[in-house]
C-alpha cells in the first residue's frame, strides 16, 4: 500500500482511540510537523474505508493545528471491526525499549529532547535550589507523626492457630475495636 495525499478535512478523528498526547508533548509534535513535514509521508496515518483514523490520531491533530490542508494516508479498507480495534492498540503499543547508553553516547541530548524524547538531565543542570526552602528534618518528623504505627505480637504457630486466631476472628466479626482493647490492657498493666 502506498500513501496517498488526501484533504485533511475528509479525515475523521477516531472517538474510540485510547491514546492521547497532551500539553507540551503535543506542542512538540506540532513543531516537529512544521519543521519536518516529510515525516508525515514516511509515517502516514492509517484510515479505514470511511476515512476514520486507525493509526496516527495525534499526528493528524498536530497536522490540523500546524495548518496543513492535506495529509498522507494509507487506506486499510479490508479489515474486520476486530482487526481495526487490534490495529489501534498494536499501532500505539511500545514493544521496544531505548538503549540509554547508546543514546547518551552517540546522540545529541538537546536534539533528542527537541524531537520529543524524554531524556535525562546532566547532574549539573538539575536545579536543587527548591530544597533550600524545605526544612527536611521537619518534613520527615511530620511524615513520621502521620504514619500509622503497629505492634507485632509473636506466638508459636500452634498457640496462634488454637487460641489467638479464633478469638481475634470472633472479635473482628463482632466489630469490636481490637486496638482499643489492647491499649486498655496495656494501660491496666502499667498501673
């Protein structure tokens, strides 16, 4: 199948497409289409027999925002409804992983970022000044105070199964506040 140019207005966005791109990433896609429109010929959108998009919804939206009047498309008009759904998911699945060592050593970080890849930041470019405004000791103390505390009681397995678990299960089923009973017993023992 060879991509053909079609009027952008004849293409219909797919309301069932589960893949989205937002905010700055969408803006990067729009910018990349403006700067490198040939990409759309190399990666055309895929439409069904009714020109509903099966693959390339975000490229289509970005092309519209970029002001294009035509777009390259491949018409996949012999797919069953099940195959269309399968294509939508598989077209958007990321099966591979990035080789971060290769990217770090052989690619320009600024270009990768400009092209839409979320890349690492060199240690010296990370701004840690926000940490100067935070009282970490106080924050840690607050987290500690807000954390639930627990008491672990250890019993031999036989005693737990024969004596503890049946009583615990009965109290719990009755809606009795077991921690309150334990606290009361501790206070009585302390007095």
